[in-house]
C-alpha cells in the first residue's frame, strides 16, 4: 500500500505524522495558525473582495401582471381625465387667474410671474383629453395677458420658456390657431434680452418692465440649455431668423466646448461670458436634467438632420453608461447618480438617486426607437472617433462598449433604471416615490458599476436577463421589527436609505413608463403606471385638487399645501397617454419639451436653410 493510499484510507499512522512534522520543525501550533489564516483569507475573499463585481447570474422574480382588456385601459384613462378635471376645476374655483392652487388651504400662489401658469400649462392636456369647455374658459385670460410685471421684478427665463412659451406653442401646434402663434411670438421677444451675453447663453432672468436682463454670470445647465426646442419652433412658424440664430449659436457653443476632462459630457455649471464649463460636476438630475434631454430632442425635432447634437448625445450617454450607472449589491437595483471631480484626481460619487433622474430611462428608450444605434456609420458617425479628444480611461470605456450592440445596451439600461424608479414607489407603504434616495454602497458590499456587471454577466454566458433588467419584487418591511433600530437593520435589505421623504407629484417616472410602453409594447409599464396613479388618488387627493405628499415612507403620509402646474401639464398627461390605446402623440412625429408640451417634428425647406444659414 502506498503512502498516498494510506492517507486517503485513513490508515496513515498518527505517530508517524507527528514524527515527520517534528523533524521538519513544524509544531501543531504552526499547523493551527496556517489553518486559521487560510480560513480567514477565504472569508475575506468571498465576503468582501469577490463582491466588488458579483457573478450577476440573475434569479428573476417573475411577476405575472393580470390580463387587462382594452375596455379596462380605456376606463383607466377616463379615471385620469376625471383626476385632471378635479384638479383643474379646483384651480378654477379657488385660484384662477393666479399661478397655482394651494389645495389644502384653498389659497393661491404666484410663484411663476402671476400670469396664470396652471391654465397655460394645461392647455394641451385639455386638447388631448377633448376638454373643450375648460379650454375655452381659459383662452380669454391668456389672450389678455400682456406679460408685464411691476418695476424691479424679473421673470425666470427657463421656467417661463418651458411652461408659458412651451404651452402656447404646443396649443398652437394642436389647433393651428394663429392667435396663439402671435402670443408666443410676443412672449419670445419679451424674453430675448436674456441672450445679451457674449456667448449667447441666457442669463437667469428678464425684467419685462424695462426690457433688461439680470442674473449671475455662472449658469446651470438645465436653465441655459433647455429652451432651444421652443425657440427653434418659434422661428419656424414665425419666419423670424433671430429665434433660430439663438438656438444654432448655442449649439455651436456646446459643440466646440472643451469637454476632455468631463468625458465628453456637459458639466452642470458654465461661465456665461466665455461659454466654457466652470466645474466638473456631472449629473442627469436636478440642475442638469433637461439640458441633456434637449440634446437628443433637438436632433429629433429637425427630422434627424442636426448631426452635431447627435454626436453630443452619443458622447453624453456613453459617459453616463460607463461612469454614472451603478447596481446595488443585494436587489440589483440599477441607478444613475452624480459625480464631481475636484482638483485633478479627487473624484467623488454621491450614489444619490433623484426622482428627477427618472426621465433618463425614457430618454434612452426614445433614442433606441429613433436612432440607428447599432449602425451609427449610416449617419456618418464613427463611434470610436467620438473619443479621440478624451482621456485614456474614457477611451477604454468606449472600447469596452463597442463590443456590445449599442441599441441593446441603451434599452437594457432604460428598462433597469425605470424599474428602480418604480421600485422606489412600490417599496413605500404609501405607494409614492420619495424625492431622493441614497443607495447602499461600501463595506462588505463594495461598489459595482453597471457596465462591469454587464461584462461579467456576458463572460458567464449571459445566464438570465441582463443585470437589473429582470423583475424585482417590492421590499416589504419586516413585521417583527418594532423598534427604530430593528427597522433600520431590516431596511439594509432594501439597498437604499431615503434622503428626502416627500413626493412632489412629479412626472419623471410615469414619463419613462409611457415611453417604454410605446417603444417596447410591454404592458408591465402600464400596470406600473396604474399602481402609481392609484397611490396618487389614495394619498394626494384633496377636496379641491391634489397635494404634494410628505413622509411617503410611512403608513400615514402628510399632505403639503402645493399643487404644481406640472402635475396637470406632465404627470396626468403622461398617465393618460399611457392608458389610452390610441397613439395620440406618435414619438416619430412629435417631441415633448421638458414640461411635456408636444411640438411637431419638421424639416427645414431649402429656402429656410439659405435664409437662416443652416448647414445641416
């Protein structure tokens, strides 16, 4: 019998083992120490280091949504129309012609110039819902508005453009009523002093009494880059070159800006005099969101001819996908966050996920529908050439992404982020999504970028759906947790904490659901929207309208005394369009501005190109 056979069969003499170890100077203390060290290293590897990039073999929780007939969806659309009428009639009764209704106290607010913003913001929603009486009651007030303010006051350029100018232009596009075009032209001219900067980027405000501009010389992206859709369309329908010139000039500013240090993505803050970035804080959330949204939508608005904006959209989305998308450790929730670089190498990621960022999956899905992402060469774009002016680490990100089908990556990301948006609603006892959550990272869980997880999933043979795309069940609080400490410990499994516990009747999540429904035909997005609408009806409705809601993470949320105009302009409009079977606003023929006002897609005539100096 060999020595190996003796060891395997357990017949190896123990005294011989001891003798051999002693001759080699090895005691049992050494053996015990080596064994403990080995076990410790294994524990560290499997519980900490290996979790940096998990295997991501998804075990999908299949959720079966009930079959719903077209008649039921039509009835649900009718319920949303009824909610709009309840909100708007309350505004008419207690607040018209002021800006907004305070729906708990039945008082008024004039936070947006006092020009009746809820009425103007609601015009196209009324038209889409067929509410002729409400439209006709609002129309005279709007026509009689001279857009003036008392001395020493100013109107915010950005908010006035997206709500008032966007509302007027959309209503004109839907009715062809030239009185609305005239009114929009009047407002566009009144706001024009905002462009009195050397770069052409608009200042914060305009004094409509004196016709002068005012505001700091540092602007935030959302406010300086979310007006081009409105002014371009205004130039198209009025034939006024100055409106188009302003939009094309700002496109040139962004296209030629040095974005090497920000990976080709627009930072949040810009110097209005020079037209250069003033920081390296990158986000698709508050202060940045609609600035990124309008990159793609400018390209779509002019019938896919503005190649500069297409290039900037591909660069922006590539940087976001490679650097700002992460996946949570336990539930595999995919989220988009923000990061800032201070000095040269000090980069910090917050891992905050804002409700405002929930527009982004809808934008990605829109791009999947409208762009040849898997054949960019057909548009004259070489994907890798877009990274030529970027830093080495960013170029490597392009190389990694180029190994995948870009359309698939964008759609996976859209589905995964939108699902996380829904989960933040479904996890709460109120059914309403909080304004901001902080995703759980660090410690034994590590930090995982979504693209790293996708690459791992790909190397492992693509078992199951892509990371974060499969169905995820809502989190349920442990009923055995009774103390605050026990509840906090139980919430670790949720994968996030809540930073802002209010729901401000925001539209971004249902906007994404609507676009994903139209792009994919997957009815789960309609079901998710219905759950959100039911929660709004249950928790936000007041006798006069609908209120923002605080403490959404509890079973007893509190109503806040505010009904923002965008609730009627955006949230209820997107819900209505989600539930009607008819494709009332085809995405290849209309582009929504950031306040959900649909503007038509158009092509420049050769004469217009010559007159306006358009080179596309």
